[in-house]
C-alpha cells in the first residue's frame, strides 16, 4: 500500500489530523484483539484508495532535542512515504521551526503537500496565504478538530499516489527481517543475498526500489526483501531511538507478505523481542520465527525442543508461526529461509470453498456444543472466506454477542487441523444473519 506520512513541528495538531483521517477505518478494526495499542501507524482509506498513514510526531522523544526530532521525522518521511504531508498551524503563522522542516523536505523527489491546520473559521482561512512563503506550493486549510478541509486534502493526497505496479508486483513475495538490535538481522540478510541471485533493478528507481532488494531463488520464485531501518544503511538520526526503529519496522511489516522475526539463541528472549513480535502479530502478516546464532549455545539432542518450548510459552499468540534454527555465521539452514517464506505465503493466500467450510462447521458443531450465554445458545449458520492474507472468515450466527472468544479459537483450531495454515494468523468475523 502507498504510505502517507504527516510531519511538522510539535503542537501543530499532527495527531488530531491523523486520528481524523483514520477515524472511519479504526471503527472497523477496533474490536480485534491486539497486543499493541500503538496508534502512530494505521491503515486509512479514501474513495477506494487504501493507504498506510504514519504520524511521525505521535511518538514522544524522551531525551531528544526538538531539532533532532524534526530531522528524524523528515528522514523517516522521505525514506518511507510515497506522499508527505507537512502540517503547520494558522494560529502561529509561519515559524522558524516550520521553515526548518520545509527546508529538510526540499531535497526530496517525493510529493510534499502543505496543510495548514486550525483553520477553523473563514477569518483564519484567510491567513493561510502567508504559508506560500514556505515554497511548498498551495497551502490546504484544514481543521483537524472540526473536520473541515480534510476531504480536499485527501483528494490531493490520493492524486499523488504512485502507479500500483511501482510498489508491488503481484508475482513477487515481499518479506522483511525484523528483531531487536544485534540479533543478527543484517548478517542473515547478507548471507541470504550472498546465496541467492539478486536481480539488478533495471528501471530508473524510486528510493523505495533502492531499499528493497529483489532476488530469485533457485526454483525461480521471485522475492523482494524489504529492508528495515539499520539493516544495511546505518547511521541515521532516528536509529538511535528505539521507538523510531520500531516505527520503521512496522512500516516494513505492513509492506510484507511474510515477516521473519529474528531471535538470538545466545541471549534468549528479551522484553524487546516481545514488543517486536506483538507488532508483527497485530499486523496480521505471515510470521516465521528465526532463532539465529544457533552455532553458539552448547547443544544436546533436546536443545532445539527446549528452546521451542520457551518460545511457545513466551509468544503464545504466535502459536501458528513455524520456528527455524539458523546461523548466519556458519550459514546453517539459511538456504531454507526462502523455501519457508514461500510456504507461508502459499498458506496465507489459500482460499477454501464455502461448501468445504460448511462441512467443517457441521463437523465442528457435532464435536463441541456451541456456547450458551444467559440461557441463549449460539447458532452457527454458515461460514465463508472473504479475504486472504490473512485468511479471514465471516461466520453468520444468530447473535454475534454469543460468539465467545473461546469458540472463535475453537473454530480457528478446526481450520488449522483441516488445512495447512502454518505461519499465518486467521481471522474470524461473526455476523448476524439477516
Ligand atoms: P542486527 O543489529 O540485528 O542487524 O545484528 P548484526 O547482523 O549486526 O549482528 C550482531 C552481531 O552478532 C555481529 O557481531 C554479528 O557478527 C553477530 N552474529 C550475527 N549472526 C550470528 C550467528 O549466527 N552466529 C554468531 N556466532 N554470531 C552472529
């Protein structure tokens, strides 16, 4: 999906605008159980155009100077986004900091749209003309809190989206390598690309193409490795802050079909691993857990099993993710990674016929009685798959309130037992039968 980033000095109302834009969409996804509650990154939609929206300022910058903060924001936007929205506020007029943000954006070839917030009334809308001085073209007056001007701004944003094929070609499996620092992400990437046939980009590329590496495995499968912050280009300002690298990782996750979550066998599982895992799970992408540095621990015949046990305990919600034990150092099993990625990609994209699903439903209801709440029993009528990647099933019932989480879990397990959904989350949406 195209990525839109909102940048701007503090207090211009970036989060308000962000929330305003994603509002509709959030209402739909809010009831899905999630591990993270991060709202700096969200999906949005306008007139049939879906996109990912980043609020680069929505994250507090613990020890940061304001200069560093806006530089980091601009860097992220320039690297990540397809369209950048620079936000100012009409209340204060053009400030020094606004000028500094604008300057940081001058160098980019990405489209930059200037929006002036807090233009709540006609008089304030008159004051937006000062903002021509920033040299970013026509300012769009908006009011994040009142909701005015948002439609025009969104029209402008979606008109600047790149052609579809620029950011995803359909026969290519996009995957990314994520994990906390030093688990060996870049070592894995380098080893992997050293073994596979890297395709040299033939077209005049955008920045995006330079970050992603297309390669072809021995059986002719096309992959696109999405680079996350710091894997192959270190030294950017924002990399010093964990929260910003998390944001970069989230952006990579969103663009991936499959995510490799890398753990370090020599250190065991840390708190930060769980945060990263939570993001990957919430995004609904296929996940493979890769235990790296498998050359380091002293091993016996049960080492892998023991480690696996700990992983299953610590990441219970990732029970669908296969686990691989590799070493970037010795190259052990690195060549199995593309094979596994391809397998998970296949699983998350499979479609099950409704007739087959309803046989399964019939069998399931004979195995376990449906839950009963306050004397009312859940009745399950039929089920149909509405989406792939992740596989999403709508189940028509007499009353969605009766569709207990545990019963959803049961249905998901039934699906897993009958079909190969290894590596992919499964979503169940209960609907009332009309
Ligand atoms: P990143 O921050 O996740 O990209 O981690 P790096 O790839 O930079 O690796 C961090 C350190 O771990 C480096 O010193 C690597 O040489 C080392 N390392 C990475 N993979 C392995 C491995 O499989 N075995 C061993 N022994 N060391 C590794």
